[in-house]
C-alpha cells in the first residue's frame, strides 16, 4: 500500500491547520456561513438535515487495518458509533459537531487519510475496481495510476474552481466493476496489439438528472501519456464547461453540446501543447508508487480443510457460493463481506464491525481491506484455508450474510433520512425490500439482481444502472417512487428505462415483489438472469406485471 | 397570479450541532418546532427571516418553511420538515431520541 511521503504528511497537516483556524473564525462569528461554506466543502464537511456530515475519502477504496481501526475510533469518539460507506468509496459520518471536526481531521491524518476534495467543484476521490490487485481477470493493478491521479489532482491550482464536480474511475480489468462509463473520465485498462498496457479513455459519462453513457475519446492511451492526457481533458472542460447553468455544467453536457469530435480535437491539441511539460517526473513517481503496490507475499497451504468445511456446513457453503470471487492466485479467494444484513441500512458499519474487519484483515488478509462502490467491504487477499475461521469471526459480528449480488444487496443513497438534497427516503425502502425477500426465502432462487435506489434525481444510488432502479421523488408533497428497468453498470453500461407511473411509499415494496416474482415465471430456466430475461423480452411483460390493472383495462 | 401566502416558520441549522432549530417570537432558537413563531403575514415573515439571518454566530442556512397552526403550536405541513422535527427513520437518533 502507498504510504505518505513527508510532503504528503506536511501538506495534509497544513491544510488541517488552516481549516482549524477557519472553524474557529466561523464559531467566533468573524466568518459568515456564505464565507465559510466553500471552505468547509473543500474539506468534505456538509450541512445536512439533522447535523453536519463529514465525507472522508478512501482513495481507490483501499484501507489497511490501522486505518479501519481509526475509522472505528472516530465513529465512537466523535459520532454515534457507526459510519456509512458510499457509492464513491468514501465513508460518511452523519453526526459530527462543527467544533470537533478539526480533531477528526487530525485523527484521520494520523493514519494518512483526509477529507480533501470530497466535495466542491474539484476533482473528487479517484475510485477504482474494488478487486484491484487481486482479481483473476485483471491486466494490472489500477491503483498506482489512481494514486498518481490523487496526488496530481489534490490542490491542482488549475482545477480548484471547475464548472462542476469531476469524478474519475479506473479499472485494470476488462470486466468493469468501477462503473467507468458513468464517470466524467473513465479509464479502462486495455492491451494493444504489441501487448503493451494502456487505457481506453472514456469521457462524459454520468448519472444524475441527465444520465449519459461515457464515450470513448481515445481507444488506446499509453500509460506514459496518462497524466498529460487527463490534464488536457480537464483543461478543455475547464474552458468550455458551462458556468451559467448548474444543471448543464458537467462534462457530459459539454461533450453532448459540442460533440465528441470537437472535444477530441481540442483535447488532442491541448495534449500536444502540454505534453512537453511532462518530462518524466510523473513516470518516476508512478514507478515509486507501483513499488508500494507490490503484491503481498502469498502463502502456500493445503485447501483440504476449506473443502471439507464446505461439505460439512451448508451455511458456510452458501456463503462461499455467493460472497467469494476468483483470485489471481489459485490458493486464494477475494471475500466480499456484506454489510447489508437483511433489514440493515445499506453501507452502514458499526465501530465494532469495523474493528472485527480490521482484525480479520490483520490476522488473515495481508492487512488489506477495500470498500466497494456497491457499499460492501472486501478482503482482497484471503487464503482459502483461512476461510472457515474468517466466516466464524464474521458470523459473530453479524457480517456473514450470504447475499452478495442478490436482491437484498441493494445500493441505497442516504436519501431524506439524512441528505438535504433528497426528495424522498431511500434507506427504509431498501430495508423493507431486503426484509421482505428474506421472509420469502427466494433470493438465492432469483439469482443475480441489482436493485439500486436514489432518493433524488442526482442519482447517488446509481438507480439508472440498476437492473431495477428506484428513484424517490416528491410528487405534490408526497413521496413517490419511479421504477426503471434494464440498467447495467458494467462494461455494457445501459441506462434503465422508466417503467411507468410512480408508486406511493407503501406501494413500492409490493411492486418490487411483484416484479421480481413475476420474472421467475418469465425466465426460460433458472440460469437466465433478470437482466438476460429483460434483454430477451423487452420491457413490456415487466410493465404488465407492474401495472396489472392497466393491462386489464387495455385488454377489455 | 402570485400564489397566496401560506403560514411559515423561520428554521435553520444550529451552528455547532448542525441540528434543526426554529426561531421564536423572543428572538431565540428552539429545538421544539411547536415553540416557534408562526408567521402569517408575508412582509413580517420576510423581515423575521432577515433578522434571523443576522444571527450568523448561532445558526447556518436559515429559510422560511411552511407550517400550520395546531393547538400545540406550529407544525410542519411537508414530510421533509416533519423529518427535521424527528430525525432519521433507520435509527433512533436525532430529535426523536432526545425528547
């Protein structure tokens, strides 16, 4: 893992010192809220419905056990004993007090973490495939590039006042687990005919009120040109992006309005112009960073005990069937720990659960943890012989739910239970869907299905790319939920299509139940997933299930 | 035609805790919405919002929120404002846990 250099540590300490003074001036009354707001946002501090919220970056989703322990310590000392992991690999604390935030930031700096650029119109936390460095399908670990981008974008003087926020995601694998096509810039590692690694550069993707699938601006970009090319894109956007209308300010609109060809020409021209300035320092830095991300010393041991435990314990077997992913090392597995026990808040972990996860990572996981954009915690390097012990430890902490990728593994934004922008609640809808499908005992039969819920049009819950998406709105002063169908957040990114009129708060869970159980009658066999059935049949049969009364009317 | 004025309260977030507070007749902030001043005149409401906004060292983000009179005092009319009087629905945190 990357460790802060003296420069990094001094930089973060200086920023924290500045912010402490800004908070003091705000409390003393010499800064108004209008003056203070941009300063607090630069440090990840929001003001929400019931309290402040501090959004802490977990760069490319990677944590070590000491960092996870510190997140637990902060949750206990400064918050209400839990944290919320988000769809952009951040952790949010929902109850910090303004005067204590500088202490929280110092506690984070002690473990080389910060909340810089987790808000505001800057380049945000760079996200990456949560299986990076471990996945069997990976070309190379994307995190060194993500760390290079973090260092380059942090306090980049040209990009502190962009037209709007700017999000970058990186994946080192052809199977996109980082939703790169829904980011302002997506970087997907590919190999050229000569077998060299480079990036397919995707630009102008995004969800929100105007969802757009990112477009390929460069088929193959050599790794050596990465920083200059990304800088060229952001620089062109900085010039062209609209500052007159917040809703048209993201780069997806810039690309849409100007056309990909124009943007590409301008980016290439800017790239040629600035490229000579990148004289190799960035590549030297990248080489150092790559060194820090060297794979752990994998062990060799017999996996007989693991196989025997699988045979002996059906609950363990079920968990290994759903929560494990192939590791590039045969004796190892990637463990996805569900922090979505049925009825719990998606993405929330208690301080005790964080400590258990840290301990497991220390004892069995080469000291590494990841946060996925799907709001789960990953143990990326686990030897199979240790899985029975890990499972037992997870069970004790209520962390052994075998539901990864299933109906109850729901992404949900905080919604109107916390967020000042929300138009409806999302958390209770997610809790009720998960609880209901647990009662029905059908989720393993239903198989892979991604439900994603957003509490407003800004789409933090990624509803557009959910196989089933739910969008909570305020319709004439009442919560109302629209369903979208057929979305996909992988390398085949699709924006889901709206099924029809929305459902009231007490109708949405029965509607989802109808839809999912209805799918069971539509699929050709248990192997055909919800998404495959949707692609084969189109939306009509699903709409008929959702709106039976209307269907009957049409037939009459 | 401009929409008819509906009764309002001045509300904001407390500066240190960040929780919801409401402005009272005697220029203090209360954590109980029922204690707030109900504003039934538009010009008076605008004036009270200005006066509340001047109290920068006590609160952040003041605005006028719709409210209705009840026997106990002003009450919210929109679910968002109702949630602000209670707290989140997934945990017993916030005002619902304090009262």
